[in-house]
C-alpha cells in the first residue's frame, strides 16, 4: 500500500507465558499519549479473552458434532451384532 502510514506499538518481553511479543496497529486519529496505555492494555486483554473463549466454544461444538454422529453409529453396530448372534443361535 503506497503512501499509507500506520502507527504500530511493538511490545517485547511481555511477561506472559503465552506471548513473548505483541504488535498493536493503532487506529488512525487516536491520540497515543501515555495516559491511553491502560486503555490499550485493557482492549488487548478483551481481544485475547474473546479469542480464548471462541476457541474453547469451537472445540466443544466439534465434540458435540462427533457425538451426534458416533452415538447412532455405535447403536447400529450393537443392534446388528445382536441380531447376527440371535440368528446364529436360532439356526
């Protein structure tokens, strides 16, 4: 993008066990004074929290989809085996 300028804040050694570095691209028109660092950090926390909760929700949905498929399949296998054993015992 030619002629575009973005303000980027780069944090090293975040002290987090998850992140060693963080990059923030600041919206245009925002005053980047020291007083707003607290606001930026709380916004970063919010974004991370939403991301973590969305990931855990996605994993839960995958498990539910698997169970919706797996339970009827296993029931069919059990019923088929039961019918086969019953038929073999009768004849």
